[in-house]
C-alpha cells in the first residue's frame, strides 16, 4: 500500500457527509427568470447574458480563457456561467414554442453547443487534475451525500472561494473542503449537461478517467489477470502467498476502491439513476470480475485436487469473501453487474464444497493410516501430533465451519457420538457452533479409536497402556490449551481425564502385579528361613525383571510421570519394607546374604524414582545400581544403573 499512497489520498473525503454545509456550488437557486412567466423580453435578456459569458469562455477562442479553467479562475463567474446556461435552455424552449425558424433560436443553439463544449472541457479538467481529491479510497469513508438538486440553491452565495471555505465551518479539514468543492462542481456540471441533453458527452469523459483510476488501483493492490493455463501450473506454495495477498487486497478493493467509486458515481450523477448505473457498470464490471478471478480459480482447482492440509487457506478465502458479501451485494446491485455477484456466489459454493471434501478426506486419512512405526518406549506418536495440530487449527475457524457444516451436519454413528459427547451450550448467541463442536468431537473420537488400534501393535500389554497414557495426555493437553476447550467443553475433558486415569491404573496392574504378589500376604503364617530366602529371591527376580522392562518406557508429562511413580511406590515400598525388616534378621547368619538380598527399601525408592525417562543403562556385571549402598555383586542379581534426568 506504500506504493499506492503515491496516488491515493486517504483522508480526502472523510467529511463528505458535511458536503451540504458548504456554501459553494451546493445548489443553484432559481434565477429571476424562473419565477415568472417567460416572456420575449426575458428571452432576449437570457440570450444577451448567455452570449457574453459563453463566448468569453469558448474553448475554441483565441483569448486567454482557452488555456485556463473557468472553475479555477473564478467560482463567482463559474456560477454565473451555469446560471446563464440554465436560462439559455429556457429561452430555447420559449423560442421553439414561438418560432422554430427564428434566427435567435439558431444563435441560442450555437451558444448552447459552445457552452456544453466548455462544460465538457471543465468536467474533464476537474476529473483529471483532482485525482487526489476524488480518490475512491477517500470517498468510501463517506456515509451520506446531499441528495438535493445542485440547481436549487447553487446560486445562493456569490462570495469568492476564500469566503466560502471560511463559512464551511471548522469541522472539515482543508483537504476535505477542497474535495467537497470538486465533488460539487462535478455534480453541477453533470446535472447541467444532462438537463440540456448532453449527458452522453458528459459521461464519456467520466468513464474514461474513472475506469483508468479503478484499473490502476487494482494494479497497485497487486491484482493482475491470471491465465487459467498458467494458474494450473503453479505450486501450492506460490498460491498460498497469492491467496494471502489477495485477501488483503480484496478488502481494500471492495470496501475502499469499488465502494468509494460507487459513492462518487452516485453523487455526480444523482440527477439520472440510469446514467449513473451505466457509468458505474462500464467502470467497475470488468474490474470486479478481474478481482474475483483468483478465488474462483482456486476453488475450481481444489474441487478437483483435494489435499486436506490446504483447507485453512480455503477457509481464509471463504471467510474473507463472506465478510465482504454485504458490501459486494450493495456495490454491484444493478442488474447490469449481476455477473460479478454470480461469480462471487459461485466461488463461495465451490469453496464450501472443497472445504467439506477436505474434512472428509482428513477423516479418511485417519482411518487409512497404516504406519507400523511405533515408539519403543511408548511415547507420543507422530500421527497424534499432526492430527491434533490439524484439529486444533480447525477450531480457530469455528465460525466458518459452523456456516459450512450447517447445511450438512454430521449424521453417521449418531448413537455412538451421542453417548460419547454432549456439545456445550455456548454464550455467543450470534454464532451457532453446535454443528462445529459435534464435528470436531467426532474427528477426535475417530482418532482415539485409531490410537486404540495402534496400541494393540505392542507385544507388551503394559507398554500399550503407556502408549495410550502418553497419547491421550497429549490430546487432553491440546484441547485444554486451545480453542478446542471452548468448542467441546469441560465435560469432555472430565471424561477423558478419567479415561486417562483408568489407563494408568491398567498399566500398573499389567506391569507391576507380579512384583506386588511376590511378597507374602500379611495374613500368612510366619515363614521359615528357607521360605523367606525363596521369597526374597522371588521378589528380587520380579522387581528386577519389571524394572528392566519398565525403565525403557517414557511418560512425557512430568506431573503424570511423578503421580504414577508415587502410586507404584505407595503400593510396593511399605510392603517390602515390612517384609524386609521382619525376615532379614533371620538370614543374617547366611554367608551369602548380600547375594540373597539385593535391594534395601530405601534403594527401592531410588530405583522407582528413575522410571519413565526412557534412557536406562543395563549390564550383567557387579556394579552399583542407584547408590553406593546398593551393592549388587552377585551374578544371580541384575545390576542396574539408570541415567538420572
């Protein structure tokens, strides 16, 4: 837009609503001749006055007036010129009714042609030399334009321009005053020429200059004609940049360029709706179709080539055009411009279809995912990250999705979905996100079912539960930290946090039950030394085996990791401590006691604290395990060393 600013003045018409307060060319008051019955003497007086000023400003004369502007030279004289042309028209009507072959009628016709030629020249000069004061970017900011005929009060003030501007009030800046004067001059000339039957000559200059301004405006915004053959060869990366730039340009193009141009056209040609429509049609139709060519090409291409990851740019396009639709409908309201609205509506329909297809393709992609690659430590799967990233991004487009999905709400497996999810009641009454919430919840459900299938690929049941714990935790965290929480609600989070807890409990049972049951029950009879020895060996073997297997697992979430370790320790350490303190004294005379009792209760806690980081170090030699006090030199015991994190 920096480039555009060279030819665009952004504040020129910020007070066009005050146009009617200007005491300049607002409107022409009735001349004395219009308040009386037109007589012969009045006709002669009108001819005499008109001949004097019209010949003075004859563009074909050799005087200085040939090279200067009437309206710039003297606004007072310009007013007089307009008045004389009006009265000349009345005189001509009088002459036609009295004597159609009169020499005076021939003179009047000659003067009228000169007058119209002068006004046509003035009209062109004002248009071409005041581009900065007639910029659509500025005109679009105006809310109201005086609808009074310029002929009604145009001649009320005979003050010079300086006096007029002083009386205009302090509410309008100098630039805005100049813009309003230019607007008024154009309207007065247009009304005068149209009323005298010279509308064709008037609009010729207007269309020529204003169309070039609109076309130049689109060019400066980066809107260029794109050939279909070239478009289909473009990479998606290039198209993404083009779409991003188009969205910015379209907002300015519609709300500023076209809207401002229509306001200007409606104002200048308010005397004739037909002429105004014809003018705007020829100025804006081609440019309007050109503006919306890119999204139409994108929607057509994506309807044939579906890639679900492209859905976001398609939704950006859809949202941008939908937001602009009220302005588009107002600006291109004429029947002659229906082709522009038809193109926009067709593009919206194609974009909507493409977005729905992308959603279906995304769901199909989840169903069909057959990757066998699993994390050996049960960590977060790549599919979990990409899927939740996609769904989280979808939630940012809830307004667009709600509008698109409203026509085709989710129907499949409704019973399953109803038992699984209840859409939250949203506070925003202006946006019905219910349909979007249900669809998002369905996509997450489809993915969680896929996770269950992938978990079955692990040979170890405990590792499959670690996998489910990590991946469900990732899903929950993503929902809680994004717009998804507002869409699917706290009830969904509560249910899935309970499911996560259930997975953790099932993991404990699968991984550590053999360790828990290796110790004798509290209600059992007192063990003999031989039985105690066997029990110690059984516990050590069960714990070492479970530890070696579980130390390679990982739990990504630190809070969940600590909670699980504490839960295991609470079930195991007190029981072992009681057994240890009760039966160790019985075995102290045994020469191989260190071989029999590999773990002390405190060391047990140290081992458990090192779980779920996924980086164990294992050996079969006699090295220290977790601390210097845990000497495991016996070949019958595992020596375990963990790298602490």
